[in-house]
C-alpha cells in the first residue's frame, strides 16, 4: 500500500471512531453578572413637564391722549419705578384746553356769587312783602343754576387737567422696561391706544405647564386609592431645569390649577410661582419642571443602568428560574434619583441584571457574581461560580 493510501485509510478510521463515540459538544460556560434585587419602596412622585416662563405682571404702556411724542425719558431694557416718566407728548393743545376751562370756571363762579348776593338781598324783602314771592323764587332758581354751572365747569377743568397730565406717560408698575415702540415725532392716538412700550415684573415669575387630562385623572385615582400620598395639595414643590439640564437653584410652589380642559390640546393648565431675584428666568423661555406630587408608596424601581431604551419603550434582562437570561418589557414611569419607577413588568424579588448588558442575549446561562458592596470584582479577583443567595433588596 502506498503512503498516500495509508494516510487516507488512517483518516477515515479516525473519523468513524469519532462518529461512533457519541460525545456531545460541551455546554457553554455561565457568564458572571451583577444583579439588582427588585423591592418595593416609597419614592417621591415626580412629574416632569415642559413649561414656559412668564412675568408675574405685565403692563402695556399706551397713549391716553392724541399728540406728537416729544421725548423718550427712559433707557430701554432697564428697571423703572412705578410712576416714573417714560414719554413726553406735546402738551400745548392740552394746556390751552385747560386754560380755557379754568377761565370759564372763574366766570361761572362770579355769576354764582352775584346770584347768591341777590338771594340774600331778597330774603328780608319778601318777608316784608316789599317784593313778590315769585321774584324771590326766580332769584333762588338763578342762584342754583349758577352753582350747577360752576360744578359742571369744575368737572371739565378736572378732565382737562387729567388730559394734560396724560401728556407725561408714566410707568404703571415697577419692573423691567421693554423696547420703545415709538420714536420722537411719532403721532400717537388716544382712540387707537397706541402701544408705547411694556413693563414686566420679573423678580417673581410664573411657569405654566400643560398636563394631560388623562394623566391628571390617573393621578387623582392613584391618590384616592392610597397609591400616592400627598400630605398637602396647597404646598406642591416645583424644581425648574434649564434647557441644558442644569437645575434652577430655587424651588417654587403650584399656585393655580385650571378647572377646565383645553379643547384643542386635551390638557389642563398648571401654574407655578417662583422667586427670580437674579433674573435668571426670562419671560418666554422654555424650561422643564419637576413637580413633586407627594410620595409613591410601594413603588417598584430599578437603577437607570439596568434599563435598555428603544423606540417602543424600555426592557430589562432578568435572571430566569433556570439561570438563563430572560428579556422582559417594562412600562416606565418617572426617573427619580437615578432610578426608573417601573409601572408594569417587574415584581419584588426579580433579579435584574445591571452589568454586561451589551454582550448578553436571551437564553444565555449566567451566574450571579455580586460582591458584598454590590461592585464588580476587581481585576485579578476570580468571580464566584455559584449563584449568590437571592435575598435582600438593591444591588448586591
């Protein structure tokens, strides 16, 4: 037999021997993982909503007389005090009208004084029958008419004085003055109420949120069922987050909850009031609010690192009863202090995997390798091959 034929025969004999041995491939080795034992705990009930900042008071400064703007008396974008002059409108026409009303009043006062003197002269004469009662009554009527004319002209003078005063446009409230809407030489109208500028008070601000009516109803039902404990509904704290994620250093309180649902959006308006001494919150700015509505009792939570997010929601890996990886869909609530509140999908006692999530797949065998501190073993330290006892809560 040639060497080539001998080698082929030997190879065939080895293959037949291997097939006849009946040995199965070795089972895959279990991968050590860290877990978190799910437990029910009381957690702050936080509702996060987008909101918009608004000044606590906004006043539109409008023209109350018709005339030409002579001068702007304030610097745009600066703080102004209540009653501070902002604009001056040409007062010449109003001054002339005031002087005319004043002169008419002086003439009417003189006429009234003369009428009173006539009545005083006629009073003793009518008692002596020196004049008729009819003449005396006519004198009294003339006096009363003169006095009424005086009162009418006094009212006209006050009105003329108001119009003259309106030529100096003053700030109705204290606050931050906006941009001037007119310039010197512009014609402003009383009839149209020409807008001159606005003044906003922003030392305190409102933040308005819109909560889904469905979510609000669910919250009310949870409160009625005792799932959420709210000690006082009049002192609900609100924390504001800027668009970059940083927190505003001061907290506010909910001060208004609408009693009707907006037809177009199906939402209910909720408003918070916050102090703003440094003007960090600007009217019109979009922010996010974290509203602390009591405490959620017996909430099921997991660490943020345990949840895998996708377009269709969240999921976690749990250690199944047979020691293999099991993927489970979960319904996420709010995130509080680095933990997701799980509405549905997990129960107390479940072992949720919190390490090596990128390499795990459903059905893979795993062994729980938690250290007493809940940390992964340090490099060089061998992981235990026996599953850890599943008792207690938290990352073990």
